[in-house]
C-alpha cells in the first residue's frame, strides 16, 4: 500500500481525501499518523490508518482522474472536427464527429459520476474551487448528452453545434480547475 502512495504522490491523494471530507484547503491537509498495526503474511507489521481500510466508494472515486482525459480529448476533437466540417463540408467528417461526440458524451457521463464519488455526495462544498469543478463537470456531462441527442435528430445541427462548442469551452475551464485541485495552486506556473 505504501508503494502506491509513493507512486501516486502525496498531494493528489491527500487532496482527494480532503474533498471527500469537504475540507476547504484539501491539498494542504497533513497525513494522518498510523493508529494501529496489523501483521502481514511474512510476520511483519503494517501500519493501519483510516485510509488503509478498503472503502469501495473511495476506490471508485479514485478512478475519476484516470477517466477524465478520454472524454476531454474526444469532445474537443469533436468540436475541432465540426469546425472543419463547417469550413469544408466536402471533407466527409460527419461520421467522425458523430463517433467523437457519442464516445465523448458516454465518457463524460462516466467521469462525472466518478467525480461525485471522489468529491462526496453533497450539493455544496466548503472549497469554492471544488464546487466549480463539481458543477461544471456535471454540466459538461449533461451538455454532451444533450448534444449527442441533438446530433441523432435530423435538422438539429445548429443546436448541436452550439452545445458542442459550449461544452468544449467548459472543458477548458474544467481541466484547469482539475489541475488546481490535484496539483495545487498555480500548477501551470503562470505566476
């Protein structure tokens, strides 16, 4: 278990735990010291902390960071392909846009659901950054599903485009806020 924490890095895992507990500055939370020890199969002792017990909700929530990148890429690629389709209709990108949108909408829905597991099931957060990230991610999932629905309907291309482009812009903010939550303030080194 200790190797996993070393591999993942302390800050993102502590940030995750803080978000589930609705702590405003989750990245800066100290590590909880061990409170007991259990024997290991080889006869040694392994510290037992509240985090070392298997929690299925926590486990599902920890899948959120791995699940977000695929729908981000698909939906932004769908928006770029749609722009190319507007500029050059003869490129034949309609099928590509459909594939990217449907895949992105499915992935965004899964990523948003995993995000609720990661951040805890509540409507408000003490961390304003987490609250923006939570509700923007939920909106992205809903917008992308609505865009996919419109794409499947004949004659709804203008409304589909609007939703797709709004979703792509929202994804840029979402990615930035996710970086702030997992990597800390000024994670891009702009200041």
